[in-house]
C-alpha cells in the first residue's frame, strides 16, 4: 500500500477516486480484523491504532520528501523543483509537450513534482 508512494500515487481527481478508495479499503478491512476494535467506526479504529488514513500519510510523505529534495538530503529530484528568487516560493520545473495525450497528462498528475 505504501511502497514508493512519494514518487507516484493516484492524484485526487476525476477518474482516480475508485483507485484511492480501493487502496483505503484494504486498510479498512485490515483494521476490522483486529480483536476488540473491529466493530468500531473506521475513524475510531485509526485513532486507537494511532494510524492515519492513507491519503493523510501520502500528503505528509510528499512534504517530507520535498523538504529532503530542496535541502539536498537526497541525491535525486534536484531538477524537479526550484526555489523562487526570494527563496519563499516553490517553482515546479515542467517540460510541456503539446503532442502528449490527455491520458499521459493524467498519469503525470500523479507524480510528486505535480502534487506538491
């Protein structure tokens, strides 16, 4: 569920909700199997287990990964972002290609440089 999500995960837009809900459903089903809390509402099960939703974990992971890239803590992604002159604005480095189909554009929306 969480393998490599900082690089790619389904972006929240029309057409991806089924995938997002299906992934979240795996965690829902898993938490139902735990004795003593399986009958509680999902949000309460998450609280008891000190879990967050997968969507919340993805957002947190994106922020951490972006911090590491911008502060040269990792050896990848240096060309994905750049800082504005004031060092207060994050600029996304985009290579636009007009010949790409809409489907490729939807896939690109799922990468970290587009989500942040």
